[in-house]
């Protein structure tokens, strides 16, 4: 099976010759829910931004369905079936919910846009109820729903999310993770960077652990939940070797 998304030995960062990523390798298959965890400063968000074209890659490859996508402009993502939900600034707070969705569908034909916005309202009924309200007044969980709804308007094959649980109450976190699990079950590949490691691993299929910008361990989420090395790295002791 050719992965929907693959990173092969990716090296890169925000400043030339000062890489944050030092050979990150991972893949996500169709309909799979994959989580990236690791200590603060591990390069998790940077890895996702490298895929999205927001961080320059100096070595290695990013492949989408087996085709080269390394350092492609961010605006090419939608055409290749990728969607990215950043941790912050993922909605337009001064616009209504309806306008946020219309803006997200601006590249679609009028008929397709109307059909997909209606599908978004069907998936997230609260957005229909609040469609005339300013998005800036939404709760944290509702903001994430709107951000995901906008991302899904392009009918992506893979959706990438950076810390979707940030600032959310525990019950809302479970709701958001349940939504993402449902998307994967429908065939959409999901790649998520998450600090809420245990909760993320309980709903995802596989997990990658990054530390110091390097891929350290990966495996099924069920196995990783009780892996002593995962606990060691996640607590910051990245130098300990496996026994």
C-alpha cells in the first residue's frame, strides 16, 4: 500500500543551516489515524509545518501518494488532497461562521460549495444553529469544529492537525478526538500532533515519538501506551537506550 503521506529523513527548520528536524521519517495510510507525540521542543509542530510548506526542507523528501511534494507552495496542498488545521489562527474570528465556510469553499464551484457546506452543517449541527454568529464568540470546542469543517470542504484525503486539544476541557477533548476517529473510519487519513499523549493514543491507530528533532520510536498506539521507552522520552530522558 502506498501511503497517502510520507516523510523520508526530513531535515529542515526556520533558519538556514540551523535545522530543527534531523531526519524525521513517518507515514500515514489511507483511513489511518496517526499521532505524533514527544517532549516540548521535539520538533512535532515543525514536522507538520514542513509538510505544509511553512518550513523549508533542506534534505529528505515529502511524498503524497508516492509523488514528490517536498517544499511545494502551501497553496498547492488542497489540489493534492491535503488539509492543515494549525493550533492558532485557524478561523476568522471577525467573520460569521457562514462566512468562514464560504471563504473556505471559495475555490469550488457554486454548486459544489453549497453541497459541501450543507454537509458540514449536517456533520456539525451547532454550526448551523450559530451560522450568523461571529466565529470569535465560539467556545474552544466549537472553534475546533469550525476549523475542521472548513478543512473538510476541500474533500481532503488527509487532514493534519496541530494540538487540536489545546485549551479544551477534558470532555470536549474527547468529543474532538472522537470526531477525528470518525473521519479516519470514513477513509480520511488523520495526522495529529498532540501533547495530550495518553488520550490521543487511546483513539489513534499508530504513534510516532519525536525527541530532539529525530524520529525515536513508532508502533501501534496500543503497544506504545505501555512502552517504558516512550514514557522515558516523553518525560524528557531522550538519551536513555533501550534495554
